[in-house]
C-alpha cells in the first residue's frame, strides 16, 4: 500500500514538473513570437522616423547651403558695384564729402572683397564677376551723368543699396553657418557706418 502511494506521488510530481516545463516552454515561445512580431511591426516605423529625420536634416542643410551661397554671390555683386561707384564718386563728386565717401568705399570695399573671396573659397562657392542686369543698368546710368546730377543719382543709389545691404548683413549674423556669422558680424559695423554716412550726406545736400 505504501509502495502504491509512493508511486502515485511520484507520478503526480513528475506530471507537475512536466507541466511546468511545458508552460515555461510555451511562455518562451510566446515571448519570442511577441519579440519577433514587435520587430516586424516596429522596424518600418523606426525606419520611417529615421529616414524622415535624415531627410529633414538634409533639407535644412540644403536650405542653409543655398542661403550661404546666395549671400556670398549677392554680396560680391553688390560690393563690386560699390567699388565702381566709389571710383566714380572720387572723380566726379562735386563736393569734398562725396569725393571722400568715394575714397572710403574704394578702401573698405576692397578689403571686404578680399575677405569675401576667402569665404567663397572656403564654402566652395563660385563668385560671378558680372553684375546682374538691374545693377549694371544702374551703373551705366550713373556713368552717363555729371555734376549735380551725378551727386543726386549717386546718393540715391547708395542710400537705397546700403539700406538693403545692412538688412542682408544683419540676417547673415544669425545664420547657423559659423564662418558666415563671423564674416557678417565683422563687417556689419562697416556696412552700417557706410549707410549712416551716405544718409547724413544726402540730408545735408
């Protein structure tokens, strides 16, 4: 009788152990299935997020590169025109103020253009040595006048262009590109001084 009870107990114990082992195996299989399912379901979402983030970075970088290239090219064109306008003013200005302003433009713009060329080389931006039609047209008109007519046209053009230049340089000081920030921050006071000076000369004439 005791032997029978012992056998029964052993059978029960073996059955329980087998059942627990089976349950553990089932649990592991379920967990593996969940993990695999989670990977299959999660991967596309994760990839989409990664690709989206990368695309956004690329777009932002492209926008920044375009802005940097535009700033360099437009600044080069504007300041090439300033050089020629300064030369004309130093020769044709009918007042000492305008002649001195012309010499100031020749000096400061030459220095700025040298630094701009270095920035363009650093950023691999090709600077166009030709003026856009509207600027070349203004310069042609300015070259065609003399005397007081030259003074008036020169002051009007310079005041308008310098005002736009100040705005452009102020924007550039907030670019994410550190090199452009340094350049714009260095020369913003120069551009502002030129604008303030021509504005004062214009008011006094």
